């Protein structure tokens, strides 16, 4: 909207300048003087056109930068390309049900907090609607003491992209060096990239020392084995 307003203002200014200049032109009897005024008109048009182009190019550049980030994420291959090595894996148990198997992967197969890039890969054993996935995620953020503002911000993000899952489906989060992250569903990128800061709070569900599943955390960090 700002770009449109600026462009509209420049168009209005250009028209006003032209009318003003032509009025002066009619007042001059000398053709030499008329040529000078005409030159001023031409220069005014060039200045306004240049200014308008600059604003439009700036808006286009901003849009292109955002598109480039998303394209970079979407075109980045997943861990099956041998770029990533497994740190550890574990299963999420709920009563007598196994809900999913999770794997943590990094470039060298070792995990250090804050070191990127990395991948968290979750393969589901049960059919779970997206609403339940979101609710379970909220429960974990509340357990970790995440602020309500961040809870609501991230909930809006995941609600927009998470699908229902059935047995065998995979939901994968890949975090780039920049901190921007992308969800994949069965190795296909979901439509929306996650902003910086999201991956820290999401991964904390499993990797924080305050996690509700300390055994699963140890498995993911390679401190405890899992026959899964």
C-alpha cells in the first residue's frame, strides 16, 4: 500500500508540474523562452519518472528477497542425501501406545545447542488429526513455561501448515544456518516457511533439559539407545 501511495503522489506531482509549466509557456511570446520552459518540463518528467522507478524497484527487491529465502528452503534437499548424519532416535510412548519415532540429525552426527543446520524427523505410528497435534504442542510449550505471546504466535504458524497424519506419515523440520526453518510432509515442503525463533521453541519440546520426556531426549542426543 505504501508503494502504491508513493507512486500515486508522484503521478499527481508530475501532472501538477506539467500544468503549471504549460501555463507559464503560454505567457511567453518569445520562442526561445518557450524552449527553455519546455526543457524544464522534460527535466521534471524525467525526475518524477526516476523517483517512481526507484520506489517500485525497492518494493520489488523486498518481495524478491523474501521469495529467494523461501525458494532456498524449498529447493534444499532433505537428509536422505547423506548431508546429515543421525545423532540419535527414540520413540514417544503414551500409555501402551507408540505414537511416533523421532530422529535428530546434524552435519557431523553430533549435537551442540545452537549449532545449525539440523533436522528433526518424526514418523507417525498412529492416525492423529492436525488439531490434536497442535494441542499437544501447546501442552508442551505450557510445560516449558513459554510466554503466552510466543505460544499464540507459533500456534498461528503451525495451524496454517500442519496436516492430519496417518500411520507412516513423516513430518520433518529442517533448520537452516540462518535460523529460518521449513516443515516437510513426507519429504515435500509445506507452503509456509517458519520465521527465526520458531525452531528454538519447537525443538525445546524434545531437547530442553526441562522437557516432559527426559528419556526421549537422551535417545535423541545419542545418550541412550533405542531399538526402533
